[in-house]
C-alpha cells in the first residue's frame, strides 16, 4: 500500500506542478510529500522531477512514468468500484467542484444528508467561480452554470435556471430605472460583472422582441466572487445579473428589485461535468443522481418564491 501511495502522490505532484499543492490536495504535509517522491525515485533509480527553488519540472523519465502510473491508479479505482458495486457498500472520497453560489445554496445543504446515508463516503467540496479542469485537478464531478468549454467530457443537464437583473431601491432612486438592455448601455449604468483572469470581454445576453441579443455593459466594479457582486448590489453600488435562486430572498424582501424587465436575461443551464470513467464509480453516479433531484427542486422552489412575471 505504501508504494501505491507513493505513486498516487507522484501523480498529484505531476498534475498540480507543486509539492505543496499536492500535499494540500492529499491532506499530507510537504515533508511527507517530498519523502514519498524521494522513495519512489530511489526505488526506480531515476529522477522524476528537476527541482529548483521556484520550479518543479518533470524529467523525461517522469513524463514516461506518469502515463503508466495514471493507468495503474485508474485500474485500481475501477477494480475497487466493481467490488463496491457488487457489495453495495459505498466507500471512498468524492472530489466535487461548483461555483460559489451553487455550492453554498444548492449543494452544501444536502452533502451532510448524503454522507449520513453512506458513512464511509467522504466529500471534498471545492467552491470557486472560476473554470475548473476535471483532469488536472483530480475532480470526480464539476457542477456549473452555462456552457462547458471542453466538449470531450460527459454532461448531465439538471435544470434550466431563470435569471434576473436587479438592483437596490437606493440605486434606482439615484440613477433611475432602466427599461431595457439598450438603456443599460446608453445610460451607462453601473453593471456589476463576474470576471476572472482569462475571462472574455463581458456581455449580458438578454431577451428582446427580435430575439436574444448581447449587450456590452460596463461598470467600475467587478469580482471573481459572485456573492461579492450580490453584496455590492444590496449596498446600492450597481445592477447585478443573477440566477433567481441566488437572490430570491432579497427579491421577496424588497432589498433588490428587478430592472430592465422589458429585456430579461436568457435562462442559463445548470449541469454537471464528469468523465465516462469517473461515472463508472457507483458513489459518483449515486451522488450525482441525488444532487440532481435536490438541485432541481430548490431551483423551482426559489423561482416560485420570487414570483417574477413570465
């Protein structure tokens, strides 16, 4: 088992490009991570990485070993999954990613319920509004809103989510009520944008009498955290575009009100990404099916609560 753990550690170091990052991912100290790599190199009689104070680069032998090591780990995982399915005894760790708002409001409330039913399953929930990479980040499932960039992955559609443009009454009192997307642009409203490094130029896709159109909105505030945008909107700093489930409570209380209602946002798809191999694991399939039902129920409930006109 120790040799297998050394291989598993090597694969994560290779994929993450850092001893410390791999250690955090595997819940082991940097010293243990380094020791496992050294043991593996000693066993193989080669250097797997070239190390400097700032960089960690795989050697030619390291790149060759990674291909075989990855296959070994996948074979072990497949064998374990087959045994688990035969015994109906789910166990192991699931690595799950989701945007902040989705994770906090739709997944986190039900993760504990899932593991209560399957006490030998551990969930590692990683929340970020940036795009994630299932392969390099060692993820089993990645929930997301919108369209994925990688068409080679499998997709499970979960629910269409209505969206809303909204702002605080104090902002509307100060800047006026925009009627549509054209007003957002021409009147130079403060639009709060979700952006992260490498994101494309920002536009809002809205429904118009001529069909969906993109509007190049602008604003002085942007963040890579969707909840920060909501907080700014609540503080009267601008207009935010949000899935209804994220702001339903604020719409009901009146802390936020819909704006530009003549051109509402195009709905967005809630879905989940996974690889075919990962989905062969019974705990992955069961967790996705469980969460798909819970998410769809919560989205419908929030939209009903918000009582937005159709």
